[in-house]
């Protein structure tokens, strides 16, 4: 009897590629230094974007990038970020570290970044301290062709052709940093702002959704404004032991490991609750759920600016990341986009930099190992999760997800246990000619990649034995694996 049975004839919905989206905010060293160093920097760059970071990120096939925030979005005035750099006003980044924001990275630079990454653009507009006119002018500036003063200003600033704006968010966390609004008030604001997004481009509109377990926000906003939206957002961060005890990113014990694994279970339950609320209001399933901020949030690394949210990244992040991405796969009926926070140097990032040096993180390897799932058809995969108890409740030992695209099947597997490997026999309903597999694990759970040792946690090939329709493989403790069958 096989441990895992995958039925390629039983398709369970398409995994939207946008679930593998990223988020870059004007926060700490994400944009400045992490992505953008300016044309005059000694760090090798192309139009200001650092070459080493971009070339690493291109390996991830990033589908979409959200910008400029986050909380920063509701304090951002787009006109500050256009025109000659020396003339751009500078301001205090009041949300993040009270540092000076010189606005050298603005609209044109963002679309240049998307061009270099080969991804689509998701811009978050300012509702909290902005105006309807400001947003409507920004949309005209970005997306219109033809003759208008704003369009000609864009041309004078170097971009003749309109930018392609795929997604527009209307406010961010307007229940908190985006204005401390009540859901009824925000919903009315949303209706007003959305009315003035009149573009020749088909722009997908995203309303500001709830935080964590706040289904009341989802319910009220959906009821009042849902019919004017394409998607509603949801933010859910995961912690070692709640917001008050977020834990250290690179120094934790087995309890910290398992508590954090358990928080992904909380997230799964909350997601189900939000989807149930949406189902009760939007019975035809017209509005998508956009999880445009998620990831592990720990204390900042000692000695770093508390407002910069700079943390390290271990196998705990790779394993919990895979659990969460599998949760999104299974919720593909509603979840059409997700954006991990954040791409570089902030929270659960792909890349860390220090001056001219950089390293990729275990979470980077996770995203690269899972990229074949993008736009794949989710397959029925039956297996025993082998649940076990943690301090808070039970969690699965194994999480497995399989998808098919262009005749190839991808199977990703996380082993959440710190103490035991798992031998698996995977049976499929048809034969395959070739198998390849890779695994990411570490000698110790707190191992990290550093600038001196950038490959300490890096993928290796994994022995997988294929016989017709069966694959035998051992998934090590504390690991993630990806298997490809052709
Ligand atoms: O990602 C960091 C911050 O977390 C974002 O700016 C905000 O939206 C959220 O609270």
C-alpha cells in the first residue's frame, strides 16, 4: 500500500501563479540598498537596480510585485517621486524608522524594476492621507496614451508608452495605519475611490481587507462595497508565540519551532473563516481573496533599527512557508494572489544584503523549488498527515501538494518534525519516464545563510527511485522537498 496516492485525473482547481507574488515597501533597506542603489553607485547596477539581487530574483519567476506599501502607501504622494531626482522633495518616513525618504525611487523606477524582474505591477494607492483626485491622476499618468498634460509629463519624464498597471489596491490596513477607519466608513471611501479608476486598461481593483481573525471587517466591507471589487485583501503574519512574543529569527528552541508550525494551523483556520464569510455574501464567487501580506514576523536582529524589521531566515521559515503556500493551493477557489512580506531585507525575505554583499535565504530556495506550481492544476493527493501534539494543538508531520502543468507533475513535501525522517512510496495513476528531486534541510534548525557563508542552507539533489508509476523517496526531518515527474 502506497503512503501517498496522486490521481492526475482528479483536478482540484488551478493554482494561480499570483500566489507566488512578492511585496516591496519603502521600509528599512528593502527598496533603498536592497533593490535600488542609484545609477551612480559603485555597486553594479542597471538603471539603478542592483544586478546581483535582480539576477537572483529572476530565478523565482516572480509573477507580480506589490508597491509602495504597506503602511507607507497611505503616506505616499506619487508626485513626490517623479521628475529629476535632485528636485524631488524629501520627507520623513513616519511609519518606518523616521528616516529620510528622498523619493529617488518612484513610479518610473518601480515599473523599471518590474520590467527587469519580468513581473506584473500591483500599485497600492493612498486612501488614508490621499485624495480621490490624487489617485485618479496617478492612474491617468501611469496608464493613458494620447494627449493630456499628465501623459505628456510622463513622456517628459522618460516613458513614452503607458505603463501596464495590472492591479490597483485602494488603501492598506485602513483599519489601522491607513486611517483607523471603521469598516462602514472605509467601504464608502472604497466605493468613491473605485468610481474614479477610469482607464483604458483593464485594472483589477483590490479593496482593503481584514487583519488576521477579524471577519467582521471582511463581512461589512464585502456587504457594502464587494460588488465594486475584483479582490479583497487579507493580512496574516505568523509568529513564534503571538505578537507579544514574536521570538528570534535565528535563535530558538524546539518549542519555538513547533509553536511557529502551529501558527500556520491558526492561519489555515482563519482563512477558512474569511472564505466562509465571503461565500455567504458573494455567492457567485466574483470577488477573490488576495493575501497581500503574509510571512513570519520576529524581533529585529540585535543592533539593527527597530523600524527596519530586519530578521534572519532559517529552515523554520522554509517549512512554514511551504505549509502556507500549500494552504493557498487548497484554497485556490478564492485565493488568487498572495504577496509574501517582503522581498529583500524586511521580514521573511528572499534576499539579504549588506553593502555590496548579498545572500539568498532558505525562503528564496522555497520559492524557487515551488515555482513549477505556478498556474498548475492542483491534483488530488491522498496521504496520512500523521498529526502530532504541540503546546497549542495538533499539527501535521507532512504537508504534500501536487500539480500538473504541460504534462509534468510537481510534488512538494514538507517534513515538519525535528526528529524523524519519513520514507515515502508515492503512487500515481500513470507511468512516468523520469524523476528528479531536490531537498532543502540544515544540520541545525537555527542555521542561516550569512554573507561569509551564503550556502550554509542550500538545496541538494535528493535520491528518488522511479519504477513505472511509483516513486520511493525519503524526506529528511526538518526539510522541504520538490519532486518532478515527466
Ligand atoms: O510588512 C510590514 C507592515 O505590516 C506593512 O507595512 C503593514 O501593512 C503591515 O502591518
